[in-house]
C-alpha cells in the first residue's frame, strides 16, 4: 500500500520504519530534516512538503504533538485534505483531546474522507519493536481499512467504537497508569523504609493482590525488572511531560463529562511538580526518587 507518514518524532520514526519493513511504500514528511533523513535510511521515501507526501497515497498516517497540529496538518489551506486523492484513508495516531478527534473526523467526513483516531500505548520501545497497542475510534469501515496498516506497527488492535473513542480509551488508560505508578512508588518506598528490600517486596507483591503493570513490567524501584527505566537512570521510556499531557487531556475530558477524577487531579499535580523541577524529560517512574518532595 502507498502510505504517507507525517510526524517522525520518537514514536513516529519507529512506526514509520515498521510500515516499510511490512512492505508498504512509505513517503515520510516532518519539519525536522534529520528525522526525514533517518526515515529514508530505514527505507522510506522523503517528501519536502505535505502535498508531496500525500501525492498518490492510499492512506495518510499522522503522529503529531497535539490536537491543534492534527487539525492544521489535515485541514489548513495546504493540508492533507486539500491534496489527498478521493478515497484516501486518514489515520491519526496522535494522542489529542476527544473533542479534537471528533471534530477532525466530522471535517473529514464532510470532505468525503474516512478517518480513524488510533492513539497508541506501549512507548518508544514498542514503537520500534512493532508491538504497540492501538485503540481505534471510527466507523466499522474506517477500522477495517485501518487495521492492516496498524498490524504492521502493533500487536494489539482494538476497535473502541465511534470517532473519538480511541482517545477516550487512551486518556482513561493513561490516567489509571499515572495514578498506579505513584501508588507503586509509594508502596516500594514504604517497604524499604520499614526494612524490606525492593526485590523481596517485588517477589511477594507481584504475585499478590497488589500486582499491577507499573510493578511487574515497569518497576520504579531499581533491580527487580532489568528492562525498566529505573535501571538506566530513569531515561524514558515514557517521559514525565508526556504523562502530564495525557493527564491534562483526561482532566479536560472529565470536566466536559462532569466526571469525578479526584485521584487523576492529584496525579496531575504530582507530575506538574516534577516537570516544574526539571524532570520533564525523565521517565515518569522517576517519581520514585522524589516522593519526599
């Protein structure tokens, strides 16, 4: 399939490379020339503009920082929608506000395009390894068209329902992750202060009722999980600022839905303080080092 890929950051670069590995003809575009150069080394073709990237494409995949970028890239005067051929599938893998995703889908439909929102879970390692989880919002038809593309980049592809529901699943999941990571850090800190070392506590709790992903796959205490960022000075991984972005999206969505997310609010405050104190580029599990603050 001929695919345009727009947005070659830490996540997008690995995703783009995996589309190439799967045999797709990928044309890559990013404002960062070095990122485009890296994509060409992985086998993609380079484009110098959005218009050139989408020329002849059957699908456009985007991985962008925020909703304003998604709406601009797709619907500005020289955006994707103005240059794409009729019938091109729009597949946005960014994590953005639910309302922005639904606005984008409605705009696409008005212009005769199918669009799906497909935010990801798994982080940089999963993006490079092709093992991401995709939560997809959109029509059954859009999902059916998107699935073969997503399967080249991920291991788990789930249709979450109508447009925007992929974003709902992502922000709710990451709110839960942000809260559970703080609780996991507190538990390890408490155990250590009371004389129980991290490995022993891990061996017990990872098999008991306190078991959770933050502990068993991403342990914030150095030692028990060798692949966790805690064993490489908390280099991400999934950065504090990225978690903070998702928690703020969850807070905005909760307000619009009149949902009570008190612990989500508390988690947001914790990660805001970490970011303000200069740890925004560290892995979000770095909270383990800063509980006393």
